[in-house]
C-alpha cells in the first residue's frame, strides 16, 4: 500500500505546503511554470519541507518527460540511459536527489547536456550547496533555498490530508500536537498521522494515541551536515556573546545529537580563543569538566558540561592571545622575520640570565633587529590582564633604571 506522504505528492504548485517565497503569486518558480520555461536549479533545505514535492509539481505542470535519479544509488549506466531517453524526447527534466554526492564522473557526463539544454536538472539536497556542491556544476544551476515550515503550515497540510483518510476523527489539538512533534518536517507529520489512523480501531486519533506512538519531537541533526557546524558555530558565538541561555540551548542540541567529542573540542577552543587571558582558570576548568563528563557518561555528563558552559558564558572575555599569535603568524607568512639575535643563541656568554637580576628582569633584546619594536600582544581591559600588564610594566621600569 502506498504511503500517505507519496499519495499526497502535489501535482501543482498550488498544493505545495509553505514555501510561498518561491511558489506564491508572482514568485520565481510560479512565474517560470506559468511562462512554460524551466532552468536547471538546486532546491535545498531540511528534510520534509517540500523539495521533492516542488520538483514533482513543476514537472507535472510543465508536462515534460522526467526521470528521478539518486546521485549515490544510481550508477553511470543509469545516467547514460537517461541521457539517451532525453535525446529521443528532445528535452527531459532530471530530478536528482542528494546532488551534493554527485561524483566527478557523473558530473562530467551530465554537464554538456545541462549546458545545451537537453537536460533540465533539478537537484535536491539537505546540504548547503555553496559548501558541498562542486563549483563546476553549481555555477550552471540556480540555487533556491526552502524555508523551514511553520506549525501553521503543517496543520494546514494535515487538515487537507485527513480528507484522504476515510472515517478519521481528529480534533485541532491532536493536529497541533502532530505539528509540534514534527518540528517542521511535513513528511514526518504525515507519517505520524497515517500510523495513528491505522493504530486506532475506530480511526479516532487522540493525543494519547499520538504520544504512545511518538512522544519525542523530530530532531534533525546529522553530525556530518552543514546544520551540525551551524549549531557548533551558534554554540561558540553564544558563549562569546555572553548569552548563557542561548549557550545552554545549543549545548542541549549537541547533547541530544550525542556528539560529546564536538562539544569537548569546541569548549576547549572557546576557553583559549574567547575567554583567554581575561580568565585563564577556565582552560583547566574546561578540562576538568570534560574529564568528569567522560567519567560519568550520558545522561549525567550533561551536568558538568552545563556548569562549565554557563561559567564560560558569564566569564569576562579576551581575544588578545589569538590576536597576538595570528599577527605573529602573518609576519612569518609575509617574510617579516629576521635572524635570532646572537646573544640569545645557545651558549652565548653575552646572554643575560634574567633570574640573576632583581624581579627576574633585565633589559635585553629578544626580537630580530628588523622587528625589534614590534608589539603583538595588545591587552584587553579586564581584571587579570590589567594586573598582569601593570606588574610587567613596573618591573620593566625598575629594570631600566
């Protein structure tokens, strides 16, 4: 038996749920279809928000021959067959799922026919095409981003879907519950509606039945996807921005994805990149929290991680260390270096041993001659750096007397 999600696949753009910025009145895809003209493009966005539905609606309205291929599953021979069919038809739309996985051999096979218009390629992907798709093929396709569906969009779509389920009884609260746990994934919402319909002897879909089937919201988080790195980026930027609530939110998302290693690595970077010399104790504290999390494992690992993330967010911030090393590396990359001064080379009797002098300091040149006055470290205004810089300045003044 065909699944409800496939049965309800739109035959025209009017039936597409959401995505009005693309398929609404006077919007780009709507106008292309009404003008009976289509160009190769990429539709990208999260799962279950309408990429395949829009592609099928386009081919249905244009009434053009089409084939559906998967960049991973279909081999080169399948591509050859589609190209020959396109030659016989005069033109063909090829809907390509997972286009970000299209290898070079298949790309080289398709590119000439995309360029001459024999094949109109509609690529589908959950990955950001600007990062994951080869520039050679990306430059030949228009890119359209689909937006996440709202709860209202999903409820509207579910109400339409109930017309295909004979004898169904469901109220608005149950529909809203489905939309809530679907988390923007309309396909997931339809699947939950269908299974709950057949799980009830009288086809009465209640919230209790829905919770028995699926009490946990859909959570899309692929550790290898762009979305994963976006969450990690948001996690770090929330801590850097001293927003402890946002930091905890993104920590929870990463914990839910079970990706402790990424959390550990990112917190370690944050302690030195963003907190830095404003609060040097955070480096060891992060290491201690990681050790505790590893010792107890999930779910208890969330406790030390939450504590140290909140402390990172609340802590004063300084990027003076990373700014200093990056400026020094930039000098090295640009050739602005020079020879090590001879008196600080190995076993040179001209070297003055600082510990033999008051306050363990003596005036002495350490940088190469051509950059001897270079300043890489520029302290930030915080308690630790102010105190350290004050002490450093004072002993240098005493040493110069």
